């Protein structure tokens, strides 16, 4: 299927690896120009090279990168200094740490809310009016299955991302909808990335179980029987960004291999 977005410009945050990289890769494969962001310059440069090498038409796509912290005003300024207008924005940053809510002070909460709620809101605010003026726009926020099925040790994520989810639900139904701008959230369950590796590693250190045993047990809990891949995640993201998804807005799209047990 031709997604109809070749030649569009996308901003993809948190894209030097993992799910953000998967999204950037799927978009570049569709002929979308991308500006990717992450803090580590070396990994980001390597990711940009990989995106170009992977593209079927390397001469017809641009891949730019900005090595900044997207959760800071300076980071976002650097992005918009590079390019002001985007047709597609994929918001993403690292997830907050796990822990016990009794240990989280105001500073921990502000950091989580900044990264996983206010940063996407700032990026949406900076881009949707330009999208509406041009009659096409796609916002995809990478959130988490924890928005739908909260995980106790991920309270910072459950809380901050739920705030974003409520905000997006309202804006998606604003007059922007009739001007070609869709806003959706894409909720990963368990995908095989460094984030999952870090969380499994932490569980192994805490419980004394082996990493392999934990991975096997986790995957056995997922009806599909395995973790998802960043490539699969990117393909869903690219569809949400496509011309075919113009009637799909304000939704929370869960990609979890069937792990959520509810009918809806
Ligand atoms: P990952 O493999 O650790 O990759 C995170 C990416 O984001 C890296 O490129 C990282 O590069 C970048 N990043 C982190 N903080 C950033 C910041 N402040 N500014 C700019 N870039 C930043 O993580 P992932 O698994 O792809 O997860 C992506 C998001 O989905 C996270 O919020 C995570 O909590 C959420 N999620 C993931 C899963 C899963 O199964 N993987 C499940 C549920 C939710 P630098 O460190 O160099 O900046």
C-alpha cells in the first residue's frame, strides 16, 4: 500500500534507537524526510546513516538530526531553528524510572510530567496550526500500555501519560480535525528495545532470577508469545501518519500482542 506521504517532513523524537528509530525507519521507507532527535550525538549520527542506507531512494529523502534533550526549551528551540514546519510529529522521550510512589518527591513528578506530558504538548502547540493551514497534519504520541492497564511500579508513567492522553482527546476533537490534522496516541506493550532490557535487568538484580528466565516468563504472558519489534511498531506509526488514516483521530492504539485482556 502506498501510504501517500512521500515528500512530507516528519519530526521524530527519541529516535536514535528503539521505538522512535522504528518510526523514523518506517517513514523514511515511505519517502518521508525526517529530522530525528536524541541526546547522544554519536548514536544519533549512526542512526541517521542507517536510515539513509536503509532507504530505497536515498537520493530523494533528507535525514537531518539534532542532538539535544527534547524535554528542554533549548532542545526544542534547536529543533525549530533547524526546521520550522512539519507535516508529521512523533513525540517520544525516555520513560520515567520505576519505583515506589512513597519515594517520589515533587522534583521526580515534575521531571516525569515535563518529559511525558508537557513536552509532547509543547511540540503539538508549535506545529498543529501550520499543519492546519496546509490542510494536512499527523501527530503520533508514543505513550504506553500503562495508560490503559496501569503498572504499579510505573506510577510516574501512568500519571504523566494519562495527563497527555486527556489533553490529546480534547485537541483531536477541536476545529483542527476538520482541517486535516489528526492526533493519536500509540501505546506500546512490551517491545524488544534497550528500555525493556534495562527493566528486565533491574528485575533480575532485585530478584536474583536470570535475565533469560524473566524474558521467557514475560513473553509467555503475551498471547502472541513474544515481544514486539521496533519495526512492527514503526509500521503502525507510519500507517497512522498516512493519507489513509485521515478519519482516525483522538484514538489510543494499543500494540501489545494481545496482552490487554479486555474486549475494548
Ligand atoms: P529506548 O530504546 O531506551 O530508546 C529511547 C530513545 O529516546 C533513545 O533514542 C534515546 O536517546 C531517546 N531519548 C531519551 N530521552 C530523551 C530526551 N530527553 N530527549 C531526546 N531524546 C531522548 O526506549 P524505547 O523502548 O524505544 O521507548 C520509547 C518510549 O516508549 C519510552 O517513553 C518508553 O517508556 C515507552 N515504552 C516503551 C515500551 C517498550 O516495550 N519498549 C513499553 C511501554 C512504553 P538518548 O538517550 O541518547 O537521548
